[in-house]
């Protein structure tokens, strides 16, 4: 099997894994959605124009990926939802799941860093 074909198959597999992780990240706040979907888009752009087009035209996330890639930003409601969901999950985890103070501090730092990142992304209207 030629190297280019192996590379293409590998990129499709990696893109699919990143897509699945990105969709899971919509519901699991410590799993970042946008970076995984951007990695998936990069993999698909280099391996399958058909799957790349599907991802960019996906009703759930397509316009957000396009907005991010084109440096337009994210809609306000997505930014707000992301931050509220992130902090809700972090606070609940810190109160009911994590028992050590060091891990609670680490969760707080993660929440702060992710919030700063999301707030620094440009906002556009839907």
C-alpha cells in the first residue's frame, strides 16, 4: 500500500477520533470541544474533502468551526453556555467529587484558563 494512501487513512481515523472527542466535549466540560474539532477539520482537509465538507456543514458545530477558522469568532450564546457549563461542572466536581485541596485548586486554575481563552475569542452575532 503506498505511503500516501496509508497517510490518508491515518488522517481520516485521527479526524474521526478528534470529532468523537469534540462531540463528547460538548457535554464534558474538562474535555475541550473546539481544539478537537479544529484538529478533526485539519485532518479531514488533508485527507477527505467530502468528510471535511460534512464537518463544516454539520448543523451542530459547522458554523462554529467555520467562524473560528475564519477568525470571525464564536456567537455570544455559545460563549456564555460554555462558561456557565464549565463553571457549573467545575464547582460541582470540586464540591462533590474531588477530595484533595490540590486537585480542587487545579480544577479552579483550569476553569480560569479556559474562561480567559473563551472570553478572548471574538464574538459574532448568529
